[in-house]
C-alpha cells in the first residue's frame, strides 16, 4: 500500500512550510529513516526523514513553494505499485529494487571536517540532487562548496551562495539557472565597493520576517536591573568540579540563570504564556528556549519542562543541546515550542542589551556580561561582579508592574542561589 509523504507539522504554531529541495529523485529506492526532503520552518531548515521503505514516486513539491502542513507531496511505493488515482504502474515503481550507489555506507565526518564538503563512501561529494543539477548547469565544482547540511551535505542554497560569491570576485558563471535576484530597493544603495552579495534566504530570511513581525505587532516593554553575582560566582566555583564529573559538561552562568528562571517563573504565569486569536494561553510547563548563535543564523534549543529539572540535570541537557545545535543535529521538536527564552550575550563582552520577543511567547530575558563594578558596602566601596538583566515583555499580556515583580524576584534568587541546587 502506498505511503503518503506529507509536509510535517514540527511545532504547535506551524501552518505552512517553504519547500527547499528533494534529497532523493523520482524512482529512488529509499529506506525508512533516510533524509527525504528539506522543509523551511520559522525556526530552521529541517531534513525530513522517510516514514517507510520503498520507491519514491509522485513528487509534486517544488523549491520555494509554500505548502500547508499535512499536504501530500509524494508517495513511497512497493515495486510495481501504482500511484493512487492511476491505473498504470508508476515509472518510479518499475525500477529495480536494488539500492543505488547513493545508499552505500557513508564515511563518518569528524568535527573538523564537518565544515568541508563531505565525501560519501564512493568518494563523491555528498550533495543533494538539486545541488548537483545546479552545479552542473552553472559550472561549479562541488568539492569547493561549503556544505551546511547534515554531515556536510551540499544543498542547492550552498551552490547558489558559492556562485554569487564567485560573481562578486569577477569569476563570471552562467546565471540562467540561478534564482532571480530580489527587486532593487527604492532607496539607492551606497556608492561603495562590494565585498560580497549574500541572498537573504533560508533561516536568515525566516528570522528577519518573524522578528520584524514581533517588533511591529507586539508592543514591547523593556525593564532592566543589575544583579550582584557574588554568591552565584561562589556557588559556581564550589560545584563546578562535581557537576562536571557527573555530567561531563561545564557549569555555565547560563545554566544557573536558567535554573533560577525555571524556579521563579511559575509564580508569574503571564510571563509564561502565549497570545493567539484573542486568547491568552497560560502554560503549566516551562519550555525554556536558550538562544544560540550559529555561524549564519540564530537557533533556539528548548529545555522542556525546565521547572522539573535540578541544576545538574539542566547542565547536562543544556550542554548536549548546545553541542548538537552547533553541529546541526537537533531534531525539530528540540528547537520548537518554547514558552520563555533566555538570550545571553555576555560571552561576547556585551554588558547590556534588549532582545526582541520570540513569538508567540510573552517575554524574553536578555543577559549581559558579568563586570566588576564599585558597589557601596556600609561606609566603604568594594568591587563586586555585577550583571545586567533586561526583560522584554509583550504589553498585551503583561503590565510593567508584573514584569518588574518577576525581575525583582529573579534578582533575589540569583543573589541567594544556594536553594537552586
């Protein structure tokens, strides 16, 4: 019986996805669990796996096509089986059942090689069919293209970006098969020498659209205060080694802040809420998003039910999620469905900033660098490690006083952190 291939719903608010490309061709023999196609969501590009083994046929989705979730875009067939609605055997189903060379075992790619074009077991560059087709048309050597897919797989977008960079450098390539450039802006561009031209596509485009929607739709309130991190610093130094021995992960201040947020948030329910269709959904579980910067875009791994996790558990989960986020091995469910987000830029030397709320959440916490600052202590002055926290809330759900109470309690918790362990 034919198995439907559908556009998956990878989070609770997803209604459509932008089709990027097929990773297999019409008539290919595929195995259950193999990457089948790429769909672009509001979070990232997701490789969708086959739900059954068989022969791929009836492909309808095209690159850049916006598709509703659950729409059928192909079928997985048994040999000799016809496509639903047809009487003659599918050309795809008539092919031999032996696995093609593309299914031969692939050599593992280490961390250092992941940024380079990955080679399959047959010595060929690991690339999608669409990427190979475009590379042949525009004269691009795939071995020179940086692959951003799973295990270094080269996607069509990688070829487009490589070709655009070659054009900027004066190495002209055939452009008939490249996607058309965006319309020229109304405001003239600066009269300056170009270094490169990077298409606004993929996750970067999704982030731009999503956060622009948030900035202009949700009225933001931004409140800031400083936290004395003296006791949190002492706590970290005391438990750093035992936690690392148990979890294999180093205790970060982000983990301490995440534990504090998860312990305080249940008493401030409207900050752990969402607004949709004139209804406020107040969530019992705290699905904590941790904003993480990759090379070319932002991603938000999610710690689910963070209110039930102790500090040691959070350290282990956070370390694992961030490592897999950097190597692009997160599952769709691990980067969607957050109810509150923390964004920490302290490691970049940023002392204070405001963040844009990640819709449909009600709030986001911006964390700055811990800085030694003079603080009055009785009759004298002493240096203490101080950290700036800024909460941005959606004024449609949360008033300024409610946000201030949350921030004040979070400050008290971080300044007296021993109960967190």
